[in-house]
């Protein structure tokens, strides 16, 4: 599975970020994500690897996978305000995880990274190719699921780094292409192709915002 190598590299890069001394020293301070501490955000970032390990290790789903853009059409947090339950529950859950402390997160990250290569190798032969997203109630193809987690890693690595005043980690070029392809597809679905074309080529006619999610 071509995406697997890039995912493993990205997971390790995220692990290096959450292990920085700045994360430890700023653990209880508010992150760049309003309402979420740096410790909470570090846990949320690490969860992208941890959840991937757990969901790929689970048996294939019997549900028919939906397209990845449809995944974001359906996801409640995408269409909810930052103060609505779909988003506050994510922040609160991550902040609750952070109560276990920096060392607990480090141990969890190490265990997930150790399990990751074997899980990814097994996922290459997944049949049927359907990964259940239990908190949503639908399934994605393995490739699409990995791209959604890579997007989360890219976005939340930048969130965490920006809040701490450290450089945002650089991910592999092939990973960035996948992430930008996903964000572009979702943004086009929400705002239309003309808005994206203008934003990338004619800023004088571009709308004020074409974010995929807000």
C-alpha cells in the first residue's frame, strides 16, 4: 500500500512533536485551538495514530464504504460551530485525556508506533476493503481512511507547533499531496470550483474564505 510508508513517517514525525520539551512545559496552557490545552491537543494529535492502529486491527466492516467527500458531508463536527457539542465533545475528551500527564502520553505513543508496522502490513490484504469508523457509524476504504488521518496529523501538527512557537513539522511530499487533494475536494464540495480556482489564481475576485471545514 503506497500510502502506508508515508503514514508511518508522518506518525513518527507527530510523535517527535508531542515529545518536545515545549509540550511538557506548556501542557496546561491553552493551545492555538480555543478551549483545548496543549496537553489536550497533543493527545488529540497522538490519537490519529492510535485510532488508526485500533481500527485497522479490527475486522473488516461489512458496510459498503462511502466516498471520502461524503464522509465530510455527513460528519457533524464539520458543519457545527466551535461552541456546539459536536466540537466541544472532542475538545473536552482530549483535555480529559491530558489529565493523565505527559509521561502517559509518551508511553501510549511508543506502544502505538511499535504496533503500527504490523497493522499496516496486515491492512494491505484487508478484504473486504472497508474500515468501520465507529464514532460515525459508516465505513471508508483503507486508503481513504488513512488520508483522513493524515489530514488530521498535518493540521493538528501545525496547530500544536503554532501555539508553542516551534517550527511546524515538514511531512513527506506524497503525504502533503494527499492531504491537499482531500482538503481541496472538500472545499470544492462546500464552496464550488469557481471559488477555489479564483482563490488559487485570481485573488482580486476570490471569496473571503474557502476553508474545507470552517
